[in-house]
């Protein structure tokens, strides 16, 4: 399969990779190309900017979750109908889980045989930039470093100096530059970039990004580089069924400004396995829609919408009623927070929430957990039987207090370097809530079991009627 593709990597986090990758996606889209965006790693926020820039839903490519074959399957499936695929990397090019390459941009580049455009923050650098690029080029010969994009350059003379040094000493073409333009930076908050769903005037911001990019970047050479990518390695179907299964349950998915951390391929797998996805809003809807057979509450930023979430009493009451009737409820991170008795914000103010769990969620000024982990399921639940091994990701600034000691726990989490598991999450009847973010495409059997449990509830609900 011939798919023009380019992976945008960086020497390190903070080099401007997301801003420039989003700008490239927007520039090619505005030039009339169908651009399919991707993001390496377990990121929910950057893909929102990609989607806004291209009009096509961005997908996550993560070898830790999906493996090489899974990454190829997800990539090929999403690339259908696209003229160009642009993949934004994660952290530095070679940064993976711990000291390994697992989950890194480099590992994805090799899995897809994608040419790499390296973003270099050139501020306060001259000839040393060549040494930096040379090191990245030689570190792993299997990674094809096809070009360099210089960011935060002091001006045209600075650019000429950098370009000459890099091309002569490192042997990598420099395909453009962007000056020190702070006004094009994307806004941040405690979990990273501000989600695109909250960014006002995003269209105007994207136009500014494109205008700045086109001043100094050779888009034609970038397109040639992407088109020079070899045929995509053969893919085998291991995640998605050959054809979608008939719909058998109605699955509510809470998606709004407070809860929007979902992997698109995970949602599409649920749909392909028989779930009719019904999107609902905990902020705006007066109640859950009728005849739902299950509910999925993903992560997000509930801490930024506490007053509005607490005020929507009709929605909270309908959630309590559905839970007490036995409807399966699965919640991740922000969803876990929402199911607690209350959330205590950064200033210590407490807001009542759903109360399906008796504890209180407390926000902290410092990060509590970040990174990949492996999980052992401790109690049979709506996703998996006890003893199942899963992989996931954590990223949160909160903790749960006041839970009874004997309340059934969901997982033992094994983080990088841990010899003993850390308890996480709770199981309560047909409810499973934890800080662990799962990717259903990494565990199709979990997706099937969740839909099966929803179908069991539907059968009971219909018979009860």
C-alpha cells in the first residue's frame, strides 16, 4: 500500500513539535489535500488540535498498547482516502517507556517505515545544532531522518548559518525554519495543552500558524519527502472484525468539555463489536437518554467545571437511578472523580458529585501519577475476570480519600520499576472506576466483555418491562 507519510519528531519535549505539526496539517489541508493526522503515544489533547486543523479525526499510534502489527492496522485503516498522513511524535524522538524505545516515536517510525522530520529548537545555538542533529541521525540507522525543521530561529542570517552547518556536518537537509513567534504557541494548563474543545477562536489561531509556517518552510519538499516513503509493510487484521457486527446495545458515552479523553479507535472498536454509541453531556443534558444499556465516562477536566457539573442535578440523579437499576458503568480518571461523593478543588472548595463511590476526590498542586503501567485485575468486573493482565496509562493530579478499607479494589498497578503492585480503582456491582486509562484496541476481548455485560443488562431491562 502506497501511503505518503511523514512523522514529525523533536529532540525533546517543548521544542514546538505540536505547534508545528498542527500548522503543517492545517497548511496542507488548506492547500487542498486530504490530510489524515495521527499522534504517537497516549495523548488525548493534541489529537483535538489535529482534528480541528484537518477535518479528519486524529488517531493514536502507540506500540506499547498496540504492538507493531496493531499500529500498522490502525494506521492503514485510518489512512484510507487520505492524500497525506502526518504523524506527530511524542517527547523526544527516541524517548520511550523507561530507558527503552517501547512506545517511542522512533519505534512507530520504524513500524511504518515513515520518514522523520526533526524539529530542533535552535534558540541560542549555531554550529552545535549540527552536532545535535548528527547524533540523532546516527543513534539508530533504522530510523530515516529525512529532514530538519528549525524552530525559534533568531532571523534569516541565523537560519543560513544553522542550515549550512547542519547540511555540511550532519548530512541532513534543512527544510525550513520558524522564528521566535510566541503568539503562535498553544495554551497550557496543569495536564498540558488546553483541549481544542475549549479553545476559543481556534480557526483564527490556525490561520496564524499557517501564515507563519509558510514564510519559511518548503511545503513542496516536505510533500516530496512524504511521497518518497516506501510501500507500507503488510498488515494483518487482529483488532477490528472484517465487517462490523450488528448493533446489539445502546452505549452512552459522556463527551463534552469536561469529559473528552477517548481513543477514537477504541470507540470505533466498541461500535464494530455491536455497540450503538450515544454521546451525552454531563454539562448540558438534563438527564441520561432513555433505554441505555451501559455508560462509559472517560477522562478529562471535571475539576475545571465543578460548579456546572454539581448544578446539573437532573443528570446526576438519572445516573444514580441507572446505576441502582444495574446498568454497567465504566469510568476512567475524570470519570472516577465524577462518581465520587464530592470533588475538592485546588482551593479546597468541595462540590457534590454522583456519590456512587463514598470517597472524596481531592485535587493537588503537584502531579500524583504519570506514565505507562501494567495492571492485574483483582476482582471480576464488567471488563475482565480476576487475574487478567492489562496495559494502561495514568496521568492525574488528584487522589481519592475516605473510601472504606474493605471496598473491593479493581487493579494492582505495576509502574516503571515497581516490584509490588499499587492498588487502584474500585468495583461496585456493575460499576468499575479507576484512574487507569485503557485503550480498547489493545484488548478487544475487554471491549467484547463490556458489550456482553451491557447486553445482559438490556435483556434484564426488557424482561422487567
